[in-house]
């Protein structure tokens, strides 16, 4: 089925052009573009992790969302800017210019159809800056178009209660959180027998610099990890994944409600 995790009634491609033309309150209807990546996630996870998380969380959120709130999911944009995983087979990457163009041109079509609220729901840590640039450029061109550049995991959730501090700081790729939520979403595609515990090596010590955060340095995954994993995947469980999925999707229900009620300041 094309809709996958998304409830069929919330899947934009299942609408006809007549459905869209006659839709009421298009200005406040929330259109959501899931964005992910096709990139290596260690020896134990499929290369579709980020895309799966976008679709899985969004599908769960839309299934909980009140019917009175109009919101639809576009098809996932599976390819992203993943060049930090250069050197690992299976990674497919777009450059920044291409990704910006795809997002802008998709948004143009949504705007021309009469919609005025677009959410860019990104689950790949290598492209938030591109999503933010695209959102600002689109809104500058169309001031009545509210565009929301969002990172899937930034809604309120319980990760800090069930994931260790070390993992929250350094487990940024294919570690406990991602592996656990994949055990909830696509358990048959997770090879736990091949899960590893590998934290980034060679990081600056006693320095203001870090991989991510306020004062980052540029890095490639192969410089920091032999397996492509940065985190402890061996401690992941489906139980933690179920809790994370419920919590993050609850955060997205609240976020979609807030976006529906949002009015652009002027």
C-alpha cells in the first residue's frame, strides 16, 4: 500500500483534484512533507531508518489527531543530503542545491493549490540547516505562506528518561534511540545479532569544540566510526521503542494542533 504508516484518509496522494479544489479552509489545512534519507545505519539497521522514523511517527500522530483538524501527509522525500556518510555502500545523497530546489518546487505546487501551511518534517540530522533555509526562502517569496522547518525528535518526549546521558550526547546515529524505535516500527528489518556499541573516537578533549551543538566542527562518519554506528545499539529494546514512538507522536499531535491554530505575525 502506498500510504504505509500513514492513515489512508490523511494521505494527500489519495485525494482527487476535485477533492482538493473543493476543500474547505485550505488556508489552515496542515500539509506535512516528511523528509528522511537513504544512508548507512551500521551493520544492523536498514538504510531507510530516517525515512521510516518520519513516516512512522507521523502516521502514529495522524491516527491520534482529532478529525476536526485537517492535516495531510505528502509522500516521503526519501533522498536527502547524506554526504557525511560517504564511503559506506548504499548511501544515496543529494547535494544541498538539489535538495533546496526540490523542497522549493514542491512548496510552489502546494501554494498554487491554495494551501498556506506547510510543515517540513525532517528526521535526518545532516540537513536541518537546508530545511531552515528553504523555509525562509519560501516564506520570503510568499509572505502569506507559513512554513515550519521541524526536526522530528525536537517535540517534547521521554527520551531523556529512558536513554542514558552518554547516549543522548554521543549516540547520534544508529544507537539506542534509533534502534529501539526501529524495533517498534520495522522489527523484521533490524539485525540485533549484528548490533554494536561504538562511540565516536578522536574527539577534541577539554575543548569548546564538539560534533554538534553551539561550536561544532565539520566531520565525516568514517573519521569517527569504523562501523558507521555512533552510540550503543546493543541496549536497544522494542519496549523502549514503543515508548519513544508513543511519546514523540504525542508531541507531534500537539505540534500539528498548534500549527493549525497558528496565525502569521504581521
